[in-house]
C-alpha cells in the first residue's frame, strides 16, 4: 500500500490532465475534432513520425532534437496521436516516452537482428514455427506505434506493408498439410491493422481446417490505438472464437480509452491475455509489476507472460538481469492473487523456445523429502510419497 500510490495509472488525475492537454494541442494543430480523434484511420494517418512534429507539442533541447533526428534516420519511428498524448515529457523516464521516442542509446548496436532465428524457422509462406503443434503467421509489418524494444524491428523497414494474399494462402496450405498444428497465432507487426475483410478471410480459412482448434491474434492496439476496437471487430472475433493476446507494459497505459476497448472485447466473450516485457527503467520494479497486473486483472485481462527482454540489436539499454525478474516473481508470492501472476519466461536464442523461470529457493529436497518455503519465509516439510507403499 505504501508504494502503490507512486505508480502512475492511466486513470490518475495527472494522467487525465496530461492526456487532455496534449490531445487539445494536437487537435488544434491539425484542425481536427473529437470525431476525428476517435477514428482509428485518422489516428494512423496522423501518426507522429518526425522530430519536427514532436517539437510542435513539447520543448526539446538542441541535444534531444539532434539525437531523435539522428536515430530516426536509421530506425523509423511512428506514434499515434493518442499514445503520444500519454507521454509526460517532463519526466525523462516516462514509461511511454521510453517505449516510443527514439533514444540515442539505440546507436549502440549490440545484440542481434533476429535473436529468435525466425528467418530460419520459416517452412513456408510467412510462418514461424518453433513448436510441433503451434505456429505464427506474420500478416503485416505495420504497427500503430513502433516500440523501441520491438523484437522484430528488423522488419519495420521504411514503409508499412501487409503480407500478400499469395503468402497468406501458402501459409494456410502448409497448415492444412500438417495435422499436428492445433493452434495458430496471427500476428505481425500488429494483426489488427488489417481490414476486417482481410481478417475474416484468414479466420475463415483457418476455421475450416479440422485440426486447427485455436486461433489467436497478437495486437497492441488496445494500448496504442484503442479506437480500433469496436463492436464490429469484436463480433468478428467472436464469430470465429478468436482469442487475443495484447501487450501492456505499465499501469500508465491502462487508460479509460484502453478499458473501453477491453470491455468491448470481453463483453463479446473474447478471451484477452497480456504479454508483458520486463524492461529496464520502465517496469523492472516489483511494485510496478504488481500494480500493473492487478489493474489488468481488475479490468478482466489475464496476465499471461512476463517476457525477459530479447537480445535484439540496439536495445541493450532495455536489458535487465534474470535475477531482477526472479526477485519480482518472488515478491508476487502471497502478495497478490494467483490470477495476477504471469509466467516469467526466457525466450531461448536461436529459436529454441521458452524456458519458464521460477525462484528455486522455494523448494529443496534430499533423501528425507522436501523442504518448502512459503511467501513469509516459513518452512514446511513434505516427505516422499510412494503410491506403491
């Protein structure tokens, strides 16, 4: 309780005031109105993608201006007016600023372009397949916001481009011919930047494959473009029983607009799970993780994964040590609901798959049995049980 109040949420009075002030500046600059603001196509058309556009709405020092300009010439950026309006530019460590505004630290090119070896895990079309019974179809490189920690920043390029119908059909044909595949994740980029008609084509084709039992969509539109979520889209997802994975990293991203999007999906019966990435200076704090996941739980989103950051080229400044993640997971024991505890995972390089990371001090064993440690550091003993005794 002592630490809870210091973690900003999108519902705080400060966040609401910040949002309204920046929103009004943007609307005045673009001669737009509330109807425009709530239109996802308007938001995408007016993404902020140039340092001079940033400078229209906030003061940048000469150094900040030059740094953003230089980095953006190498690594493209784009931010929806909505998400931009959540940035606290008076705070250099604002979680939304760090996730969306280019940093000079990106010029440190340590890391790998494709640490998960996705290019070599592509058997056909636009598929990534690391496991026997599930795979990914990458349907676009476009996103509402190009996160600075993106694991697929190698695909951003200089322009948004959707996967061709031929590549989609080739991917679907591969799935048809491999009966072990029961689960398909449609992702990108951001899958929900496709039109409803293109999404329906993909969902319909997949739903007609008998051995495909689960269709999932990966999207960050709830966080960066919540206006994309409406009754028409939710009905489409419901029709094909599509499950949804989203990506909130901090409680300040959980705004009234984001919750409206969540409510629209959940009220239509869509299962929504969150995949968070552990990021230095953004959320590598046990109280921040607890607060963010409790806010998600409150609004009917299931905290699913806490990903250890991948070793992506030019993202070293977001890296944390595994010990920090284990400390956070240890803290969550007994201090929050089990429904608020994600699985902490390390994605093995080279496409070797996810490894769950669990604090090992909770359990010891020897020839006498087990010693278990509770969240209050009390110990209990459990003897071995042989069902044949």
